[in-house]
């Protein structure tokens, strides 16, 4: 549908119905606004930058069963990079935006009738709510619209933008005009394959061909780039030159210092981790300074054509595989993070500096750039956040063993020896603790059952039962007071229990020296049970204390023919009842001492393991550090020692 002529060059300007009120002139790149009465000139835009996008205005596709056509395109720049945003006109009259940045695609629809937070309240990791959805800010910045083509809903030269993510892949972009008014666009991440484009109509990627075997402009060294479509920075491995690849050609930026050592994983090497084949694109050395001491670590950028980018970090010989995750899927509270239904405890917060870089990077890396790095752990996993003034990125970490890394990349050299305890390292003692206590409990139950069983079915034979009477008029403990039992036989070696009872004892005590005399050998086994029982009434209250019975155990006695000699001792003035019963029988119990030591032995291992587990955790958390600003450190978990 023709509306009129371009106000600048008088070329014909056509508007597609329902696609927007702004059209970029195909001839002079003037932005034309379809006003109420005439076409207005909003000024010219620059020529489009070759961003190597496979899309173009006019392509058709479909999403969720709805057909659309790409009707317009704008290019934005924040000073660090340029990206494309494509305007989609659906057949049902809706307008959507498809943003393309660093290989990621986001399809968004305008969300009308909602209030957006003021732009000055937005910062990385801040949260805001749109209707029933909560979003977390990942990036905030100022963008300029540097180029455009096709038909657009509106046009802003400069604006503040905010990219945020919500749970389950939700994505939100806020755009603020010069007058402070804001618009919200909400959608989700997608891919080219999900948008139903005809692959035959997608544009080729000349950047791949141009950079596939580029040469370093500083040393002329051959650079066989593995991911030329995504690369933004290249660090030459030969001369250390940092090169810009944003325009499709390599441009010299600065000369970096030589690496302090060779990387463990050579650039360009390939390996299979977690069932995916990865190529090592870049090698970075980052560090933090804690109370004047520098702590460095290595980061390797991995790339797969379908899966995208991952990181492999080596810190003191401990390896961690890092996968990017959306900020909207992470819940942050005081010294705690939650993700995927798991809780992670805050371990450290430091200010990390990039000291060295080599290889290909998908962002515009610079040596000396600084970010606040926070780590939350739940071994063997971790949640990591790198935060700058304008951006926050999250990764999920999974610890790997050095052998796993060595086998994955088929390394022949000796791997660095792990030193100290890694933040997310699994406590080897804690892993054993549960099973050890479980087995100790199981064996304790078995042992207790055996004790009960033996006490029930044990040897309960009674060898002798005799009632003795203290002769009248005898003195306690004298030969005249002695009495003897009838002979009895013990047929095998067995411990004995000697029971003693004086049923008529009242307000008196009675002790008896009981001697088991082996008539064959003359050997004597002696025990001395004693009973005392007192009772009375005080202030109308009846009381009693003591017992009229007692028992003693012996060690094992030899088989043979025995006689029991009883020599009583008593209080003559109060001794009224003179009868007492003595029973000699086999001791079916094991005694109190033996079970105690068996239980102690059963739980000795778990208790030692528990102590070692506690020591491991103490050493781990004593290394935790939190920095409120560079050089200002606190150690909230470390044991404080008094200065001497």
C-alpha cells in the first residue's frame, strides 16, 4: 500500500498494513513517520553493519502455529558491541520482536497496560514484577539505534534498555525513551530451527569463510578459528596480540604479556565431557587479591556447535564444569541461593580480575577487567555469579576429577596435583558417615537381639538351693556360726550366679561369706553378698530403704564336686530373723562390661569418621572470604585466634 514519497529523496515509500507507522526509505535511509496528515522526516540512519546474521527482511516463518514475516530490522550498539533486533509482523495482526545477540535468540511480544519500574532503579540482580511474573535484571545499559531498514512500530535514537530473565526460560526486555516512558516486551529464548524458516532462504555466513584461516595482523601467524561466527575477541597464541573480530576482519587492539605458563588444555584441543564433544576456544587467567596475597585460577572456554559455550575452571588442581543459567531461575537471599529445587550456601565473594587471555572469546574481553564473583556451594555443585556495574551472569558448576578431564581430552602430561579443599569439593568422610552409622545401628540391633536370646535360652541350671538358719547364741563371723550345704556337682566349666535372700530381715543387716569349696582340688571360690533393710514412720509417713536380697557373679569355675560353706555376720542386738536362702546357678548373662565395650567398638568407626568430617568442613569454611570492595576482606566462618 503506497502512502507517499520520502520527505528527503522523494522516492516512493510503502507501508504494509498493520506493521507499523515508521518506514526506513530503501534509497536514502531516511526514517519516515506516517503522521496523521503527512509523512514526517525523522532523520537518516547509517548503513547497516554486516553482523553476519542469517536473517533478512522479507523472510517468512511460523511460531506456535502462527505465520509471520520479517518486516523490519534495527541495529543497536552499546559501545561494546552491535546487535540486531528483527520486527515480525504476524498474519493475525500482532507485532513481535526477535533479538539476536551472541548466538542467542529471544522472541518477545509487547506487554501493554503494565507499569514498568523507573529506569534509575534498575541494576544487575535487581528484581521487578510484571503482572504475575517476577524477573531478575541481567543487563542494564544505554543503546543507540545506529541503523535500520524496513517497517517499524516506532523509532527511538537513544534509549536505556534492561534485559531480565524469569523462571522457566522467560525473558523480558524493557526499553525507555528519552522522556522516561518505558515499554515492556516479554517472551522466551528460542532458536532458528523453532521459528520455521526455510533453511534454503537463510543467508550464508561469510564471516565464517573470512575468518576460518585468518592471519594475525601483528605477527602474520595463521589463526585457525574454531567459532568464527561467534568470536568477538581473538588473542594470538604466537605474539600475544589481542585482536578485535567484531567487523569480520581482525584488527589489532593491544599487545598482551606473554603467558606465565602453558595451559593444561591446549587451545583447539577436543574432548568429550558429559556426553558432549567440546573444543577449547580460549584460555584465561583470572585472580583475586586477598589481604595482599594474589590467588589465581584458570578458565577454559569450551564450545560446541549445537550446545554453545561452557567453561572449565581449574583452581589449585580442582576442576569445575560451568554451564550458563538464567538469573531468573536463581533465588538469592542472605548468604543462600536456590536453583532447581536445591539450596546452596554462600561460600565467597571476591573481586576477580582478568590477568591474561589467549584464543577466541565471544565477548569483548579486555585484560584488567574486573567483576564481583560470588560462589554458593552444595557439594559437588555450585552456583556462581559474575557481576559488573551493567551485567550479571550466572553459571551452574559441577566438580570433576582430574582423571575425568585427562581422559576426556586424552592428555599425556601429568595433571596438576590438587591442593587444599575446593569450595564445592565433596566431603569424603561425610559420604561414608551415613552408611557407617547405619551399619553400626544394624549390628547393634543384632547384638542386642543376641543378648536377649541368650538370656532367654541360656544356661539356667540350678546347682544348689539351701535355706540356712543362724544358730542361736553364736557370735557373728565365728566358726560356730558356720553351716555347710549338701555336696553338689558342677558338670562343666561355667560362670556362676549366687543369689542370697533373707526374707524376714527387718531393721537389720546380714552379710554372709559364701565359700564354694571344690572337694576334689580344694580350690575355693568366695563371694560376700550383703542385705540390709530398714523401715519406719516419720511424721505419719512410712518409709523404707535397702533390700532383703542380693546376688554376686563369679568367673568361670571348673567342673567338680562342691560344698558351700556359709559364715554369717550380723548385728546381734537387732538380729531377729535368722533364716536366709542361698541359690547357686549357672550365670546366663554376659555381664554389663562386655556389651558396653562391644557397643563402643561398633560405634568407634563412625565417631572417628564424624570427627574427621567435622575437621574437613572446618578447614573448608575457614578459607571462605567475603569482600565488600577490592582489598576489604572478612572471614565469617574462620576461627578467630587471639593475638599474642
